[in-house]
């Protein structure tokens, strides 16, 4: 347990290397990005890649919708990190909790790394299962990130702090994507202009 909070030695700093370690739930990765303020750009890239992996599953979506989805993903990342920061650091801290919002934000960004598996949802029959697995995997990674960023000794406290806002955000995102992609404009490219009779 003591090595959970240990700062790792120099390790693979590439985006892909860090994403693999984040998806493997390596607690040392979360310690690394917590201590590295310059990793915020990589964290944002992970959020965007995970959102793009989900958006690619809907090839008929206009560019403006896909671009809007990326902006929503970034805003959602910041918003839910802030909500978890308020709950975990202000409402339910442990005596050892020493919270820094930036560190939490970076860790939660990398926790989105498993969301890249949504690429496998290009097979329509697998889409629901793939999205569910991705959501559950991201939740577990987020618990790891939050536990480290908030210095929790209890995994259950981290689970409680993360579960409700993260599940609500993922379900809301899935509902928005589903409602957008079920519109006739998406399936037909563009809606036919109304016929005006003389």
C-alpha cells in the first residue's frame, strides 16, 4: 500500500506510453501526471482522442456535430473534475487529503484513455457492449486517478466520490450522441428541402 503514493522514477513520457499505462491502471502514472503540470496538454489530448473514438462510430455525422462533441468532451472533463474536486476535497475529505484541482484534472484526463476502445464500436452489433465496457473501464481508471490525487487510503471513498457524477456524465453523453445520430439528417446526409407548391 505504501508504494501507491510513491513518486515514480523517470518513465515513458510519450502520449501513447502514458495512455497505455493509464489504461493499465498503473497508479504510478497518476502520481507522475499529478506531479507534472506540463502534462495538461497530453491530458486534454487523451480526452479528445477518447471522444473522437466514440464519434467515429457515427460516420454520417456532420463535421460541425463531431467538432461540437469534442468541445463538449473538453467542457465535461473540466466540469466533472471540478464537481469531483468539490465532493472529494471539500465535502468528503480524509484527514490525509491534500487536494490540487490541476493535479486532479490531469489525472482524470488520462483516466479517459480506455475510452479509445470505442473505436471497436464501428461494428454496429458490438457498439452497445463496447460503449458499456469503455464506460466501466473509464470509471475504474477515474477512481484510481481520484484516489491518488486526493490521497485517499480508502478505495471505497474514491468510488463513492466518482460514481454518481461520472456515470451521469457518461449516460448523458451517450444519450446526446444517440439522439443526434438517430435524426434523419444524420442518416440522409442533409435533410431534403421542403417542397413548396406554386
